């Protein structure tokens, strides 16, 4: 698995497609990133599954 992965996802605010760069070297993490389209804050939950060399990303509105 690469240290940096580009993920094509959908903004939970405006439903527009956006692209996130995920740093997989830091392990599982939660952080806030602004949408590139509507500028609303997005809560990004990243889970790393090292056993299967995979990851999962979940996006939510910050207030949810």
C-alpha cells in the first residue's frame, strides 16, 4: 500500500465529487478537511486495515 492515496469521494454537504489525498502512513485517523467545492467542513474518518493492506474512508458533516 502506498503512503499517499488519492480517493475520489462525494461531499456530504453539496454532493459534488471531490478528491482527497489520504496519508496512509499515519494509521487510522480522524480529521477535518474543507470541501474544495462548497468550502464546508467535512469530518474524515480513515481506518487502515494493515492485515489486508486496505483502507476505508467515511465522510460526514462536522455537525452530525
